[in-house]
């Protein structure tokens, strides 16, 4: 069961977006991180729509792992 779990997804390409949708649908708290800045990810961010995800863009801070239940690479 993934409801309430903290999921971190590295990379906001097609797979990252699909994983975000999947885990949000299961009730998880999702953070998506990408090394690129927001300006280079406008289309990918738009594909997330209004999903309740946290974005960490422009790098992958180690603090993302604090309380992380699953890391998707």
C-alpha cells in the first residue's frame, strides 16, 4: 500500500511523469526532482497538470532522501 508514503522520482521525462501520476493515484506524497531548471522543463511541468506533486528543479538535493520510502531512478 502506497497511501501516505513519500515517493521521490528523479527525472521529469515521460517515465517520471507517468510514475508521478501512478503514485499520486495510489495516494502517495510525490516529489519529482530534475537537474534541469524550470525554464527548460515547461512542457514536462505542464504535463503534470494539477497533480499534487512537489517539484525540486535545478538539481537533486540530498535532503530529498529524508523520509523517502521509495526512490525511483
